């Protein structure tokens, strides 16, 4: 039997034909990685802002809308610069611009106690219109459009009176008020003001009875109201039984002096965290150089840190946003709203009632963010304010002389007798879980 010998093939002879193609592939890879990149096409500022946006340079309100007019009467000791920046949260640069460049602008430096000011800003805090009344029939107004200012005199008599309206709910409060000519077409505005204090959307029922006290202001012989301000209400319904009135601090109290607006914490957490970016409505974008407001306060917080409700309220929105990441909006009543951006995990849902100190979510780094942090916003009547500086509600109940003055002022409306005032009890006061408008 013969044997066959098999000769082994050297490895070099197998891999040698593959060496050249491998070198070509490697060379192509190095060339591709080091090739010169073409110049990017020109970009519009808006597109650039979208790509570079983060918490410090973006807003959730894509088109700022005008907000309702706000009013203030100058008191003894007031300093306009302090009111403007600290209390009204308007850019101080705008005041300096008016004083230096507006026609009749110097009258702002000569305001006297008793003079009335009215202004309108947009939802980013920019002043749009300003009026100063010299007396009941004369004043001056300015309109601002960017840096351009136009103005003119006001020569209309102003009349102010209070009206009381009682009725029954069939479809809505606005519909129930709409037919009353004494409101001068402001039924929707009054209904919105009541809805900021009471949970009408969820709890109003057909057949509920109500009364409202409204301060109506008219200019000249105009039938339409110039302004309409809710001063008090008494709501008796199947699910809501609350009466309250406005006091000197512009907040609402029940007949026994309990505040409808809950007390507010300054910070939405218990621990101490560093502020990494302050509220700044005039902040400049680092690339475009254009004004890009930072409408909140950023806190450097590790991912997973608990975020708590600073006051009682109702969850209005739970959203995932391309720039803001996971965020929550809470309505606290009486025009107060808070926002929390870049959250990692959210524990609440729209419509939930929340209480002060309740954990809403956990901080994170979602959306366009430069690092783990919480972006916190406070809005009053739709306008962003500096949550670290603005005066916040802290008074839970009127005391002593304040309570006596409040009850004396509204005794007729609430039908309080002397014993009620002394005891601090009143008719129709059943706030319960509806405290704070939730």
C-alpha cells in the first residue's frame, strides 16, 4: 500500500495577495478622516439659535403675547426705579431709555403720591405701553417698539365705580356675566380672574349661584370698560363654596381673614444648591450677540435630586420639549405659575392637585442642556419675574388691626354682623381643599 505526502502551504503565500488591498483600504480611511471639510452654508440667526439653544438662551414662548394692563398708584416714599425693577420686574434699561429719549419722558422723574400709572408688557417682560395720569382727566402715554418710542397726550375723564352682580350658572360664569351692561364688555376678563382663584373648570356645576364685586373704570363717555378689576366674590355651588375679597396687598382673603393664595417658598427644594445662571431678561446670546432673555434661575443640581412644589397648586402641563427637555408647569392661583425644566423623571400628571413640599419630579439633564441642573421659572399674571427677588406671599391669615379693617370694609358685601367680625367667622366660608384656587 503506497502512502501520499501532502506538502504544507506557507502562510506568507496566503496573506501576501491580501496585503496590497488592505494597505489601500487603510490609506483611504486615513484620507477620509483627514479630508478638508467644506464651508458650512450661511445660517439665519433663528436657525443658529435653535442649534445652540440651551436653558440659558431659550424660552418656551415662541411668540410673546401682550398681557393685560397692570395698574399702580404712587404712594408716599415710593422710588420709581425700585418699583420698576424690584416690584414690577421691568427692565431698568427701558426706564432709562424713556427718561433720556421719550418725549415728555422727564415727567417720570417728577411723579407725586396719588398719580396713577398703567403699563402693558409681553410674556418675556418687555414693556409695550405705558400711561401716566397727571389727574383724573389728563395724562400721557408712550408706545414702545424695540428702541422706537412714540407718545401722545391723554385727555379723557376717568370714572371709577363698583358694581355687584349676582346670578346662576347655566353654561359658564362668562356666559352668566355676558348680558350685564354694567361690566362694559369685560365679562370674559372677570370670569378669568375668578377662574384664577377657583377651580371652575373642574368643579363648577349648572345651578351654582354666585355674586361678584367689580371695580369698573371708564374713559370719557365710552360704554366699553377701560379696566375691570375683581374686588370680591361669593360662590355657592355643589362642589365649591368660597367667598373672598381683595385687600391692601392686592391678594384675596376669606371673610375670616384666611388667604386664598398659599404661602410660597423661595426655592423648590430643601437642600442648598449653587445658582449657575441668574434671571436676566436682557441677557445677550454668546454667538449672535442679540438679546436672548434668560427667564428663570438655574440651579446646579445632580441628576435625581428631588424637586418640590413651593406652594399648593394644580399641574397644568407635563411635556417633553426639544430644548426644555422634560418639564412641568404648576398653576398656584391668583396669577402665579411655576415651571421646572430639564427634569429626569416626573411624578405628577396634568390635573393633579399638589401641596407645598410635595415632590413633583427629579432634576436631570434632558433637552438642550450644558449639564445637570434645574431651570426654575416663576410667572405672575403671565409675566416672568425673578423668583429670587420678587415679593412672595407669606401671609396665611390677616391679624389684629388688618383683620378688623378688612372685615369693616367688606361687612356689607359678606353680610357680617358685629358678632361675626369679633369672632372672625363669616357666611359662606368653606374653602376646604379649594384653598389657593385648586
